[in-house]
C-alpha cells in the first residue's frame, strides 16, 4: 500500500477538502485557464466601468 | 435507493481543476501561490459595475476581513459561501446524516468533493440574492449601456451576476492553490485580508493614501509625542483612558501581541502518544494530539453563524421596519430588534434580541463607563451571550470538525494501524489504538475549542490594532504557523528526493 495514507496523519486542509480520487466524468480544467478567466473577467469589468460609468457619476 | 445514487450523476460532473501529473517543483508551487494571490488582490480592487458607490454600507462590518471579501468589489462574497456551505456540511456530517466514508471509499470521496462544490454554488445564490435585492447592501445606480438605459432591477441582476462569478472564481482559486501551490487558498486569502488591516492599523498615514486621513498606531504616537494630538493629563483618569483605549491604543497593542504569543505557545501544547513499528525494531514515532490544531478553523464557522443572524436582522429591519424597529404583520416588535438610524437607513442594533445576539467587536461596544451608550445590565447580558455562544459553539464545531475531517479517534487509529505502527505495550490492534486515542482526542478537542472561543471574545473586548477581530488574529497566526510548517516540509523534500518516497 502506498504511504500516502500514513503521510497525512492529523492533517486537514482548509475548509474545502480535496481527495486524490477522481471520476472519469469530472470536467477537468487547466489552472492556467482559470487564472486567465479571472484576469479577463476583472479587466472586462474595469473596462465596463471606464466606458459606461463616467456619464453616471 | 439512497440519495447517493440519485445525486451521483450531478456530483461526479462538478468541474474540477486538473491535478498535476507527477511532482511539482517547490519554486513552481510558490509561483502558482503568488500568482493566485496577486489575482485575488487585483479582483478585490475591481469595483462592481453598476454599483452606486456614493452610498457606503458595511453589512458584515468587521467580519468582512475574516471572509476575505472586498466591500463593493467583485469579491464582495469572499469566502462567505464556502464558509456557509462548510457549516451545512459540518452539521450534516457531525450528525452522521451524510453516510459518506471519506476515509476508505474513493467513490464517497468523489461524491463528497462534488457535494462541497454544489453546496457552495447554492450558498452563492442564498447569500448573494438577499445581499443584492433585500438588504440594500449593494444599491444599483443608473447605467447607460450603448445608449440604452437599464432599469434598477436589471442593474441589480447585473451586480448579482458579477458577485456570483467572483464567488465561483474564489472557489477555483482555492482549488488551484490546494492542488498546485502551497497551503490552502482560503487560508491564504484570510491572512492576506487580516494582514492588510494589521499593517494599516500600525502604519496608516495620509502619505500612504489612507482613507479619511486615518492614522495608524505609530503615526498617532508620533503626533501625541509632538503634541499635535491633545491628550489630557496622563496621571488623571481621562488622560490615562485616552492613552490606554482611546487614541493611544496601548491595550490594543498589548492584546495583539498577547494573542500572537498565546497562539504560538498553544501550537506547541500537545499530548504525545508514543508509537513503535511492529516489524522494524527501533523505528519509533510519536503521534501528537495538539491542543488547538483542530479548533481555530471551526471558529470561523461560529462567527459566520453569528454574522448570518445579524444579516437576517438587517434584512428584516430594512424590509419591514419603521423607524428602525422590526415589525412583522404590521406589528412593531421592539423585543426582536431596534436599530439605530444613520443616513436614513438602519445601521446597528441597539436593543432587542438582535442586539443581545450581536457579537462584541470593540471596546466601545461594551465599556459602558467610558462610552455611555447602554446601561451596564444590557451590556453584561450581551457579553454573556457572546461568550456563551463562542465558547460552547467553538467546542461543538471543533468536535464536528474533527469528525468530518477524519481526525477523530476511529479514523486516526485506522491511519496509525495502516502505517504499521502500534502503541508500545499494547496489542497491535485497531480497537486498542482507538481506545487509547479516545482518552485524549475528544477531551483535547473540547478544551481547545472552548479556549479559542474565549480568546477570540477577550481579544475583541480589549480591542486589537487596526480593528482586526480576535478571530481574524487567531486564524492568521495559526494559518501562518501551519504554512511555515508546510513550507519547511516542502523544502526538506526538495533537498532530499528520498524523503518524497517516505512522505508520499
């Protein structure tokens, strides 16, 4: 048996727990695409603010 | 057919971040962690599109720093939905209603992961919708999109869409850090928020662009010493009070340092159970049952519960209240809650049930002799309620936490047994190890939980530098400590590739 079961004695991660087990049906995302989406989303909102909020304020 | 079979098709399909194949070098891990952290800071500074910025409101007040949420930004929700989902999961798991064996059964582990995500999504709606539509926390402004002006309702939906995307993003940012980086994302976001406040509380000065010209601890003292801030005679009650809890903030500084010291000390308080390997003679180990290891994170759940109660009160009063008194079915119910009015909208509870249930955040909330806002009896009652809530709540959630995260006697005994260890002088048997652990783990957990609750309330009562709450400070110190341990372990593995095989 692999030692990974014993390696994590009394270790709990944060509030959300992730296990090694994964289902083949799970939709997998690349971490890069998540970060890229976050950046693009932030920039989009910034642009919306810059373009359309000037008149309102 | 159990709920598992019904929910399985949905739960296994919840999107997840890909796991790295093979070993990720430590430098790469640090890069991921830093990158996500930068993204988080960037997003907390992007203001919501369509929000009326002029009217300020602080719904969760001091609590928002623990929730790592940026007021009015697309990170408005912060880790709130994750925390609330975790409360539900803890309660279900603690009452053994889930029936998931996350320790041995991979199928159940997958279901648990999916359930976590689904609950977070549900909570994004449950906390986000009232925040936008009911409490008046995020007032919409008039928006002119390509010459077409949007109604207030449509703008509100736009605001909700943005905070919902922010909530989902923070969930996946946490997953990236957990799988590709160091530590846990949530922990990191909490310490980022609290440290920011702490640094602000120490050094804030208009030179650094502090809002409303607030002064931090050191600039204030500079002003006091140079005589720019008048302090009464120091040897009389007024001047002394001003130095200790007023402008001088001496008590706040001492409390902050005290919490640091107590947590770092308490991290090392543990009961050690000796272990020896059944086959390899001389291979010995110790299993530490730590005093506060399991109890600091559950504290956030207790605080979140309190904050949600206050949130409910705010919604009730803003939807039904007249003159700041909650009224239901046309009847005024002052026993439920009376709120002070600021700028035409209800602000803080000053009487009734919601007043007694509101946690104490600062010395001003309870020192009735110095800040005469309430009479002594009311204040003492409120302190009593807060203390009881935190101490008992802390203990209960610590127990649930230990059970649901597989740190209880049964799960731990299984792990020790599987690694081929036994307690010297006892038979090599899971049941025996469990019996021994049962003598320590439950007691230590309850004492730890109650102690942490007590510390958090005490720190809030005495005040902390920068107004970081006691819970925030406790969380920050213990998360940082754990992060340090994890980084040390990582570096050990980097230096000795053999270690990797040992730790897996």
